[in-house]
């Protein structure tokens, strides 16, 4: 694609007259926009009319938060900015949680919000509120459209900001009179910069001197570890990371967002580190060098800032310089794109790579032994015949059944914790999507819809709890109306499970406001136009998953009745070693 191909086909010296809403739609078309998600209000009706006229894809959603989550997941899979819209007031404020998720997670998004007619603003216009002030902290940049003729420039700016550096959401705030007004646009202004239609659009490399310093630290390390975060996926750096780890014989631990930075089944994968881990935390205790790649080292990843231990040399590669050294002392700061930075490190450490790998053979053998022991310890839970279903058995069956190209979307809470710990991606790349920017409950189904629309030929399974599904039940109607063959797995424990487990761990089984109604979500799903399957015994899991894989004519909802025992709800190697105990401070 070249820039000329994205120009309007009208002569460069001509002018084009159209509404502000149509100009918005036209500029999105020039940026090769994907499916958009939103709910119309009067303010954006010309925009909707232009979407129909131009033949663009748009989906009516049941809640603006869910629409933005769909766009977020679509962006994670495609690497292109997702697009959503909302009317003024309650529509715009419903975007707040979703936009903050995308901002914290570094996901490129374009949101369009209608706003009040400027002629009558602040005279108690219907639904008017201070949405600009409320949404500004939730986005990377907020662009208020005050001059209709500047719409092409503003849309280009939105794409440029959303995809540059650390990606993020941009909000275009469009007053009613701008959307409905008719303006003259210079044809030469109706173009898109094709480099900004994919994130990251601008790549930077760390300074040469810093690369040399980092290479020196890693070259002399006998027990180095790589800690990978979601920035690896944002950068598309998973192949570079895998090659680097293999060449240098360095094991890789990952955050929830970083799962798939290296295949979980790779011999160098340590799995999750932090609050829940397999063997990574023990390896970190004796590490003599740590390379952090695209990871903020936040609370969950560091067990509330207790790992890694002080004194280990840390090299931190991140696109945002202000993230480096935020709380942990950093010995070498590498400011730049993850893929480019890893490529530079590979070149710098090319000489002597074979000898270093040979020297680390004993270290790697120790890691393999630890992984085998962990697997043996956890095996009884993975194959448990407990009724109701043990969560570990459910994830184990997913590992057995899902193909290599599958995408698993995990909602906040238990869905993320259990799959983060036990689910294994079989190849490197974004095969696991989790909303850790805000860890909001309610992402699962909408994220699954967005991911399935982004990858129609790949099986997408979305895991949510009954609490998460209750918050977004209307998303099942959206999925059925679209005919999206996403499979929704409902972890049905008739509770706000994570909260109930925490109350059990900290207060000995004294529960407050933690229980839900025990519903049959398979029946509800059927009534909403989906295929419903109820699983009450672990031996039914595999057949249910295969049925979903084989039947992609409409959404599948698998209602899985899991343990009601709060003492068994927290993920861990066994029920006696919960990672949280009474007296711990829990975020």
C-alpha cells in the first residue's frame, strides 16, 4: 500500500462538500478501517448515514463499554487501531473503563464521541456533561473538533498518536453542529498516511552505548533470565525474543499480558512469574542478570514489589523511558522498540554465543528438572475427577483440545489467573488475550467477539466467570446477531469467585456479598440465539470443547459448573499452598 493509493480519487485542485459526519467516515475509509462498534445518538447520525453510504462495517452493540472492548481485542489480534463510537453523555462516559484498559495496556484505538451543539452548550442540553474532562485522563490524546474543515487533519493526527511509540487510545470529540454541519474540504486533504494504520508505526532503537553495556552484563552472566511483558506483542517481537533466547540459552518468564512472547511449550519457557508462578520465582532468586522486555514490572508481576530481589543487575528494554526505573533500580536502560532492541542485542552478542550456551547447560538442566517436578506436583489437579469440576482440570482439557492457532481470551479475575498459570500457548505470538490494563471484569465475551472478527479462520475461546457474564449478558445477543462463532466458557461457581476466595483466605470462611444465583447459562444462551452446552462432570469437558470446534455456525456457550469450595478456588500447585494468606495486603 502506498500513500497515493489512499488519496481521494477527486482532483487535487477540487473541493468536496460534505457533512462533518461524512468527512469522519471518509477519513476512516481512507485509513482502511476495520469493523466499528457503537450505538448511535442524534449527534452522530450523519456519521452513521455515511457509514452506510460508503459500505463500511459497523456493529450495533448493547453497551458502549463492550463495544470498546470489542475494538480493543480486534486491535490486539490485528495490530491495527480498533474503532468505536458513542453518543454524548452516558454513551461517552460508558467508554471510561474501556479506554483506560486500552491506555494502560498500550492498545491503539480510535474512539468517536458525539457532543452537544456548541450554540446551546451549557444551557442544560439533554445528556450534556463534562465528558471531555472525564475522558481526557483515560486516553493518550483527546482531540476536540472545533473547526469542521480540520476533520481530515484531526483523523490523521488520531491515527498517528494512537500508533506511535507506546500505542494507546485517542478520542475524537465531535459536537453535534460539526457532525451535522456541511463544509468544503480541499480534495488534497483527503488522504491517509499508510504508515499509521498499524502499530507500532514508528520504531526507535536504544543508544549504541547502552546496547554495548547491556551486552556486557549478559555476556558474563551465568544464570540470566528474561522477563517478557505485553510490550513484546505490541512490538511484534516474539520471533526476535525466541531467537535471542535460543541463541543465548536464556530462559524466559512472562507476565499475564506477555504469555506467548515465547511458546509456553518451549523448553526455555518458565511460565508465569509473580503472584502466581510455576518455577520462575525460584529461578529469579538465584539469577545473576535480568533482561526485562516490554514489561512494567507492576504489582502482580512482582508479588507487590518483592521480586526480583535487590542486587541483581537489571537491564530494562521499554519504549517508554519513564517506565524504566519506576521502582526497581535499573542498571542498564534501553529505551526503544522491543523488536528493534532485541535485534540489536542479538547482533551485539553474536560472537561467543555458542560458548555461552554450552556454559549454561548445567543451569538449563536445573531448570528442566524444576519444571518436571512442578508438573508432577500439579498432575493430580490437572487430571482431577472432582465434581464440581476442578479449574485445573478444565484448563488441562483446553491444553489438550485447542489447536495451535487457537486464541484464548480471558476475562479478569479467576479466568485470567488460572489460564495465566496453566494454559499453554503452543506457538509464539498473540494466542492469549487478557485485559490486564485495568483487569476489568466483563471483558471476556466482548473481547472474544472482537478477536473472532479479527481472525475469522481461527478458533476463539473466551473464558469468563458467571459474574463477568452477568455484567455483559447482552454481548451474547450481539454475538448471535453477528453469527460470530466464538465459544464462550462460563466458569460457573455461583459466586464472585475471586472475592470469595480472598475472603476465605483472609477471614476464614466469613463471606459477605460474594454469592450469586446458581443459574443454567446454557439455557440462557439458547434463548439468546447461541448453542448452549452444560458441563457438570469433568469427563464431559473434552467432548464439549470438540463440539464447539466442530460447530461454527453460531456462538457456543459452555456452562461449566466448577468447584464451590472457596478454599480450592485460588490457583496454586496444591490446596495447602495458596499464594495469599491471612494478613497479606491484597490489591
